[in-house]
C-alpha cells in the first residue's frame, strides 16, 4: 500500500481523536457510568389510568464537558413498543443553545418530571430507560441506555367493580290492622243499653264483618277494648260511677251479641277475660274536640272557658251561665259524649312465605305487586329473582320498582345491557327516584364513562350504596382519600385498598378482618401487598400462599406484580409463583 496514503489516513485519525478529546464528549462517554440517575417512584406507578414520574441526576465535578449539549429522553419500553417522553436538555458552560447549565468544575444536578401519559396493559411489565445523546456543534454521540425502573405498580386496578344497585323496597306487611269500632250511646244519667243502639248502622256493619270473618283463617281476633265516658255536665263523683256502669253494660251487650254464635269452636268475645275496660268520668277532651269542630255561635267563648279554668266545677258553672248556649250544648254536643266505645282488635293476615314463594313462580298473576316484590326476596337464586321481577313488570309495569328491581337482578347476573334497558323503563315510570338514578350511574360506570356516572351518583343523593359506588370511582380516578371518605363505615376489600393507596397500609388487615370478605382470595392478596409495602416479608408469603390456594390465577398475577419486585430473588416467593 502507498506509504503516503497510510500517513494521510493516520494523520486524519489523529486529528479526529484530538478534536474529540478537545470537545470533551469522548471523555464524557467514557465516564458515563459516573452519572447518577434516580427515578421516583421506583417502580413507577399507575394512578387514575395514567403514569407520571420524576427523574433526578447528578454530575460529579469535571464530568460535564464545557461545550457539550446533552439531551436526555426517558423511554418506557414494553411488549407493545417504546414510548419516548419529552426530553430534558442539559448544556455545558460554553455550549451554544438553551438548556439547564451544568458546571464543569462544580458539577451539578437536574430534576425532571415527565408528562402524564396513559397507562396501557402492556406497561405492567414495562421498563424505564434514559437515552442520552451528546452533541458538540454538528457532531453527535449516543450514550449507552440506562435502566431506571423495572415494571409498573398497578395496584389501583385491584379495586373490585362490585357497584351496589338499589332495589325499590316492597311495602308488604305480614299483618294489617282492620280493627272494628262501634258506639253505644246513653241518655243523660243512664247506663242501660237501649235496644235501638244494638241496631244502629254502625253496629250492623260490625256484625256483618264478624259474621263474614270470625271463623276465617285470614283474620286474627285479638281482643276487645271497651272505653266508657260520661259527659261533663253532672257531678264529678256521679259521673265516675256512671262511666263504670256504662262500661259494664256496654261489655255485656257486646258479649251477648257474640254469644248468639252457637258455634262452640268460636270462643272469641264470649268471656269476660277478653275485654279490656277503661273509663273516663268526665270527657272534657271529647267535649273540646266536638266544640272545635262545631259551628256554634259561642264556640270561641266556650273554648276560652276551657282554657281559663281547669277545675271541673268552675267550668260547668261558667258554661251553664251561658243559658241559651247551654241549651244548644245539651241538645247537640253532650249526648255524643255519653257513650261506650267498643273496639274489636283484628289483624288481617297475609299469605305465608311458603305460599307467596310458590305462587310467585306458578301463578304470579294472583299476587299483588307488594307480594311479588317481597317474594323475590325470599329466594337467593338469581334466575328465579329475574323470573319473578319479569312477572311483576308484566303485570305492574307502571310501578317503577318492578323494572328497577329487574335491572338490579340483571346486574347481579352481569347482564349490563339488559339491566340498562330495564333501568330506562324504570326511569320513565319513576320520575327521578334516587334508586333508579343510582342504578343508571352504575351503567355509565360499567360503560367506562366515569364523569357521567359521578354526576348521576351525586344526583342520586347520599344513600350508603351510592356513596360506596362513588368510592369505587374515586379509586379508579386516583383520589384515594376521597374514596376512603365515601366508603364510610363499610368494611371490606375496597375500603382497605383505598386506605392503603392513601398511605395507610397498616389499616388493611383491620378493615378486612372486620368484614365478610376476610376469607376471599382477593382480600388475602391485598394483605400480601400491604405487607410488602411495610417490608414484612413473612406476612407477604403467608397471605400470598393463602390467596393462591383460594384462586390459582393469582400465581401468575403475583409473579409480575411490581409490588413484589424486591422479592423476586427470594426463594420463598419464587417457590410460590413459579
């Protein structure tokens, strides 16, 4: 080879080395391992469906060349590709262009916060690297990629989307009071029962009820109350005895009516022990009520006398002084106070639970809306619930509860589309019932529209179920303290998760152990995560073992869970997840 040519090439290489050495870029590349990078949090974390992290760096003295511009680009690498984030530009003391200056003699630091970017499922196993490119004028050199973080914490995704639908309550009652009341009226100063009193329209109606229902299995006759009164126009002592005599005569008259029933199997009303007797010697309260309802000219004057005087004798004296008025009182008011009031205590019984359960599926048309709604609560089988609510909606479609409750049953079957249609029908019939509004919010949440869901929950009001549903949304939105508040007194996995994410992993065990979810696989898994955050490896392994035993799918999930990244070299952990 031509010796002149070799000398020329050699000279060129020497010049390149000299130039590289002079601009300091080569020296920086050789010492790039001395650059200290820190990422926070590490591993990076997903909150509210997005990720954001910070990177800080430190350059020792005499490391950052004076003429170098260094562009640092964090890169998120996952199975689906790479995502380059906005870069940060650092410049030496004599470098041209803009950027954060780093001194040569003194060294320096930088701090960088990434933009928020959307979380993708592949990022659960993502790595974060920093890619650096140094340049001096038109010359560029790539630095080696540096790994900053391994995997992404996605623990908020452990929230259980078990939103609580609200049923429309039934108004079914086991028994309905159907008490029967009649009166026996007496002449002044008398206690004997006149025959005409036992033939009054009121008495006839009671007798017809007794005749129709006394032997019926649907009616329970519980007792008879007799309250006797004297009008407040005689002497007090005499009135007391008069009231007692009227109570006795009224009881005997009613007992005589019951005794006409010759059916020996019917004993109700035929013995004294079934009668509860009370007396009012002077019915001033009844007198006052009748006066208030009357249209008498001196009505207000008489009511004023009752207010001014409490002594019965003084009251009678003042009222009798109103001679013309007293004649009207004696004719229109006082006779209504000389009475025995007889109340027969009766309860009408409903169908039994067994009867309702059978008819709800075999002959639902024979049941009322209240019986159907009640009957649906007597079974835990979701298909049977749906069948009953469908029958209720077919027969009582104008009652919003039938469609609403059908929708909740569909939700329990995870039939979101069918539930949404049922809730729309309920909305049409309900005119803004909070139960329906809550349930429509669940549909929006299931469909991924959190804003619309939250608006509906707020509109629905503060029912515990609605607050719980809001708590789920707040976890998914990354507002953990708000979630804890909304979960309120609820004990279970979701509140424990919110407490941990809000910074109190120590509350997890207490909250879960006080709930009916403490034996669920997902609850043991959350306990393992909380233990990992508290660096309690023994509890991590114990709880994780139980969780995997209860749900084998958690083995693979735990293996890639960044919550356990510090245990990936632990023999006990690897034995569980491999």
